[in-house]
């Protein structure tokens, strides 16, 4: 049955009145400001220059840290880092969490509009007791059906900025998730480089051990021949054999460390152990650090380090939460309404007489709960202050990490130079001791001592070569380098995006431009 024109007109008038009142309220409250603190990034102390600024190896020129590993000029290292960036599972999970933060921001943005929008449909059959005290079967039907169709809406107006603060918090959380992604990328590139340098260092140490095994095996042969000739005692033979076996025992230990490091590198690349052997199977020299390293100035650290940006964005998130908590101190205004159709017979459901509706404003004010609400505000404020202190500590720790890595790099390089000279002298000492021993000028203990010291110094020298490169890697990590390689690229891998899109309707939220932090205020 159609609704009569008279009832349509009356319905239109009845609906216009509350809608006009709602529009007036929205206009009145549209200029209201948010309660809570206005977030300002805290000031933190900054060093004017690095402590090692006077060392010529450290340059304060602006550092190009986007692909810092290129300074080692090692194509294999470049390939490994590129593979890790594309395949590392921890990094991919961080990219997905950016999409999660974007979706959460969409939820809080939706809170600015009517929070309750519900369509209801119902059919109900009732049978009342004829023996009930308030039921007269001669007056009312004790058995009847009822059909209903309705739409309810409720809208809490954002008078005090609760929902706007939630949006600010959501935006800051999205930016924090991107900073977290960048921080993981900084760590990943450094760990890949460190593992690669360690592999090359272990290769060098294994080679040195084999060289010393050959030297000591030759000494054992000479000693055994002299023992058979009655020139020396069995003591010299046993000492020579002991030194040789001790050096040989070092080889499997180094080979085990080599295998473990390769397995760890494979995990960083997001593949099974053993599948990257073709990339590192050919022995190569330890990557060499450049003669001069550009470290920039301390003031650049705040911009480059993702963990500092993450800590600062967490502050912005928490600052907005203070405003959300404070908004509960004030009265909450809402608009509500419901319109529907209700009829005993389905055929009459859409007639004009079946229309029912109500609408109006509402006010809610927790006037007797101030103690709890104020303490909720204090909780959020205390959390904010704790994050301020953690942020300051993050900045201080970042400066310390750079200074520690810088001095470690410089002093390890200095130690490498001394060890290089020591190895040269040790090689000469071994030759001289063997010559003098064969001529009977020194006992065999002198030969053993020189060979043992040579093995120790050569191993220490190769280890120092690796530590120089690892110290430089650590310095680049401390400076916050490496995350820039993701600029212009997607946070989420293509196969992961396709899998998520096939499982859930993401719309365009997985696109790069959507995952970038919003720039609007």
C-alpha cells in the first residue's frame, strides 16, 4: 500500500524540524577547539661536534648514508643487501603493520560521523496467556504477529575534540609505524653487512690456520728426522706435534662458526640455510674501509635516526590520548533518531499508518565520576612524561652509539697497523729461529715460541681486518644510514599485497601513496 500524500507531507515536516535543529547544533559546535595539551616536540641537548673531529679519518662533511655499503666496493655485499631488503620477513611484517595503522586511522576518522547507523528488520509471533491478570481475551488478541523495519542513528558531536584527538593520535601512530619500518631496515642492512664481513674474516682466519699448519707440519718432519738421527730428544718431537695439533684443532672451530654465520645470513635474506652458498662460496678478501669516512655533524642525527623519529611520534600519539581522556570531564552532546515501520499484518507494513519515529538531542555528563576521570587523565599524562624521558634517553644513547662506534673504528684501524708490522716481524723470526735451530745455536723451544706467536699474530691481524670493517658498519648503523633505499618503493611486497587483496577487500589502502603518512594538519 502506498503512503498517502497527506501523510507524506506530515512526515516531511516532522523530519525537517529535528534535522534543522541538528544542523544548527553542528554549526554552533563546528568552531570548538580541542581540550588537552597542544603537542610540541621536546627540546633535547645536541653536541656541536663529534669528539673525534680532529682525526683526519673522520670528515664532518654531509654524509651520504642512503647506500653506505657501497664504500666497500664489494658487488657480493651489494647483492646480499638488495636481496635482504626484498625478502626479509621481519621487514615485510613491519610493512604490513603500516597497512594496519592506516586501517586503524580509517576507523577513528569514521568516528567523526554518526557512530551508530543500524538497520533492523523483525518478525515476531506472540501468544499471551489468557489466564494472566492483565489479559482479557474479549478485549485484546492473545495471539498475534508483528512485522517491523527500522533505521536507527546516533551521533555524538565532537564538541571537545575527543575524536579529532583520536585522529591526531592515529596519524602519529601511522608515522611511528613507518619509522619502525625504517629502523628495522637500518638494523637489517647493518646485520647483513656484519654477517658478510664476518664470513670473509672467518675465511681469512681458516686460511691463516692452514698456512700455520703447513709451517708447523714441516717443523715436525724436521724434528722427527733429527730425533731418528739422535740429534734431538723425543721431547722436541712431542712439543712440535702438540703445537701442530693445537693449530689443527682451531680449523674445525672456525669452520663451525663459518657455517653458523652463513646460516644466520640466510635467515636475514628470508631463505632457508644453505640456499645462499652460491653467493658466498668463492673466498674473497675482507671488505676494506675507505681512508676517510664522512660522518656529518651531530645535528643531522635527529633527522636520520629512525628510532629517534619513532620515539618522537610515540610522544605525539600519547599527547593526543591526554586530550581524549580530558574530554570525558565535560558534557557529551549527541543527536539520535529512529524511523521505522511496524504492523501486525505484512500487507499493511508500508502504509502511512505504520510509520513510527523519534528524534532529539541528548546530553551525557559523568558529574559524579570526577575522581576516576581525572585519574585517567593523570595516567595518560604520566605515560606521556615517561615517554618524554625515554625520548631524551634515546637521543643520548644515539649520540653515545655513534661516539663508541667512531672511536672503535679509529682504534681498531690503529691496532690493525701495529699487528701488520708484528706479523712481518713474526714471519722473519720464524725463519731465523729455524735457521739457528738447524745450526744448533738455539734450542727447539725458541722455534716453538716463534711459530706459536706467528699463528697468534696472523689470526689477530685477520680478525682486526674484519673488526675495522665491522666497526665502520656499526658506525653507519649508529648514524642511522640505510633506510633511504625504501624511498619510492612499496612497503609491502607484491606477492604479499596480492595475498592480502585476495583474502580481504583492502581497496586502495595497500597502495604506496595511501601508506605514506598524511600531510594535512
